C-alpha cells in the first residue's frame, strides 16, 4: 500500500521485450530488500534484483497493457514511492499501485504558482470519480476539483497542482497529449461494487424456473440508479 506521496525520481535505464518485460530502474531509495514493493509511476512493482544504484523488476502483460510503462522511452524519469510502513503517516490517500487505466492530458493552465490540469479518462471510470474525491496520477495523490459526465468513450476531470507538488514531482512537465497512469480511490471502488451487488439483488434478476438457467439482464448503471432512488435520492 502507498499514500501517493512521491518519494524520489528514478530513471528507466533498461527494458527488455517479450510478454513479460524486465526493467532496470535507477533510483536513490536507500537500502532495498528483495521482494519489496515500489510504486513506479503509480504501478506497484516488485524488486526482483538489487542493482548498483537501483533495482530490476518484471512487468506483467497486465501492467504493460494497463499502464504507460511499456512505452516510456529509455531515459524517461519516473515517480518512485516505497510501500508505506505499518503505522506510517497517511499524507495522501490509500493507493494500491493497481492502475485502472491510462488518461490523456487535454489542457493545462497556470493559476499563479499552481497549475490546473485537465485530463481525459476512460468513461468506465466515471462511477469512481467525484468532485473533492481522490485520484492518483502517475502515483501522485491528488484531489479532484471538477468531474464531468462521460461523453462517448471519455470523461474529463480537473486537478490543481500546488507549488509543493510541482516541485516534488514531474507533473509540472505535463503538456496536452501526455499520457498518465490513473488509479481511482479504493474506497470509491468498493462503494460502487457494493451498490452494484445490492442493486442486482434488489432488481430480482434471477434464474427463471424452466428456462434452462436464463438470466434477466439489467444495465448495472440502471440497477445502481434504482437502488439510489429507493433510498430517497432524486
């Protein structure tokens, strides 16, 4: 588990090809242990070999498909964070290092010493994204200032990067078109799942006797809306 507070900046020095890629990350993280977890641009990776001045790790097909790590150029700098020790400070929010998808920066705007960043995210993440909620961008814990509704395959949200974040991370270098790793708030994930399960149970979707296991299919989003209406939400 991580908190989304970037600890230091590393450099991708080597990456092999294949279904499972192997990467060499140059890092100044102090003494490392084999098997420990490191968040690399928001993706939880396991230290498989301790190298001089860094570490090696494997990237599974899921990691390569879900994140930007498979297509970063060699020499690219990356955010690094070690796992949070038991009893450590939770300065950000609960980040698991399980990237949900890739977003694309659509606009940036300077606001005094801060930077507003607008990001297009996959539409399927909409149920987890709420104003004043949390999201991790390239492993950095941020607060959502605005969140739009899905439009086709995407939705747009805004975050504001304060000077401290700009000074400690690589996010100040974001430009329109840049790809970023996104992880939604784990609490939002479980709330959405619970609503889906309860709505499914309340909808009466079940096997119809005598119909060889046929199941009535109801749009999951409609089930959630039905549940919210039954609870008194307009």
